[in-house]
């Protein structure tokens, strides 16, 4: 053992998958070896078993695996007959794919600002964005916090709109006790490795309670084909493979435990951050069970921007970026999800949005910082993150 002053300072990454592998690696290797030896790599019982287990866990009757979360959104839009000429409402403060999938389906994304407390689509602003072309709403359960599904479903019913939930960051989260992905016409999940339920590669899945939609999804993921080599429509090649499915079946058994570990970590962060000037801890809606895909604070140490210029922030007064650099210098990883809102992305310049259109999304993009968060983050490492934040926040205010 080294005494604290001589210990090599190990870094604390924003996320880490090797600890999880250390714990369940043997189980994964046994199961994947069986699939490798079986010779059945696409489709088959392994995939069907995972789909059934996932549907049961999410409180739905149908689950259709596919290649990625992006494809899940794209397939859901296609299966609900949404395409060219249609408008789909979503959030400007999300991972790009929420909007990109709308464009891939040939429809047009229409953005509605977020509410600042939970970073999710502001349901009070949805109705003003509805036009005769509007066909669907894609609420995003960002960072693992469910969107206000009761209100969003009521708006959708009143205007006869479809709802496709982007559950990529929220596997296991609930709203009023009901799992996300079971409210809308479809729920779209991503199994990207760092998501709450992650594969060892890409993967995704669509949930639905409608057997006809499920049938269409199964056809679309396989070249629009129901009977082999007879194609009903243009589809995609977007299947979940058997190796990923067997890995996901095993990991699904740990999902609740991992989400609980994330909740315990979030609880400790929350208590500590409440006492740190300039940092705003994320809040949880009374109707929500949050699964903390990210623990995302707002950095407002320079709420007084005039003061910010004179201390070690950059010229725009972005203390957040200074804080991130200082943490990095101490070996503490953090991430900015997301630095540029969807409406200001180069790829969407043709939509005609400009700076100022969605002030809360823009403010969030300037203020957010996601701290290390993964189930295996231990208390000592977390304490180090908290101490560093405290010291830096005090240093920033004093300089
Ligand atoms: C990860 C993610 C996606 C896309 O999932 P992939 O599996 O990476 O294609 C979509 N939406 C959100 C909000 C995400 O976080």
C-alpha cells in the first residue's frame, strides 16, 4: 500500500466498460461460445428469446431487434407510414440521431424547445408547432429521465398523432410507474455499448403493442421481405445478430441492479453538489424514475458573466469548459452532451433555423457537463470527483 501522497493518481474516466466485463465476462464467454459453435449467427431462437425477455421487461407484447438505435427510430417511422411530406416533432437538445432518423425516413424534423429542469421536450410548446402535415412526436427520454409522457400522449390523442419514444438513454426508466417504450405507438432502444443496457457492438430494438406494426417492422428490417425472396416494399438490412442477442439476454438480468447502482451514485452526487456554488444538480420529476444514463450538471459559476471574464474562463465566459479542462488535468473525465443543438448543426442548415430559436436548448448546450457515471464507479473515486469539483468551484469564485 502506498500512503496517499505517493500513490500514483489513477484517472477516473467518464465511463468504463472493463469493470463490467471483469464481473460478467466468464458468463458472456460461455454463452457466446455456444452461439459460435451453433453456426446460427443471424436470427433464430437466440434473437427471439432476447426479444421476448425484453418485451416482458418493458411491459409490451412485441419487441423487434435491429441494428442500432438509429435504425430502430428509422424503422418505427417507416412502419407507421411516416415519410416524404410529413412533419415529425422532436427535441433540439438530443443526440443527432433522433432528428436524423426523421430525415432518413424522408420526413421533416420540426423542433420544439426543451423545458430547462429535465432537459426534455417542453410539452407546453408542442401544440404551437403542430401543422396539417404533422404526423408524429418523438419525445426523447434524455439522460435517462423520462419525458412527460402523460401530457405528451394526451396531446397526441387530441391531434391524432403517432408517438415514437426515443428510449435510447432510458432503458428501465418509468413514468408514473410505467416503463418508457410502452406509452407510444413504438419505443426505440439502443444497445450501443455505453447505454444502460449495452451490447458488445451495435444493436437496437423497437417495442410496440400492435402486432400489425410488429409484423411490418419484421419485414422492414429484412429488405421488406416476409416470404423469402419476395419483397413487398423497400426495406433495410437491419437485424440484431445472435451474438449480440445472447450477450444482451445475459446483461438484461443485471439491468435493474445496474440502474440501482446508478441511482445510488446520483444520490451521492446530488447531496454533494447541492452545497457547491455555481453547480446545479439535475432534478427528478415526482412522476419519474430516472435511470441516470448520464449525470449532467449545469455549470453556472459565471451566472454573473462580467465577473467570469476576469477569472480563468475563456473569453465567452464559459466556465464550464474551464472546469472540464481542470478536471481533465486531474485525470477526471467528463463529457459535454451536447455542445451543438440539432437546429444549429451544419447538416440541418436547410431547415432554416437560427441562433435564438430555441433558447433553452442553446443555454443547455453552453452549461451542461456530464460527470463520471457507470454502475461500477466506486465511492472512493466518486469522492475524488466531488472534492475536485468543490475545490475548483471555490477557486473559480475567488479568483
Ligand atoms: C444513442 C442514441 C441514439 C442512437 O442509437 P445508436 O444505437 O447509436 O444508433 C438515438 N437517440 C439517442 C437519444 C441516443 O442517445
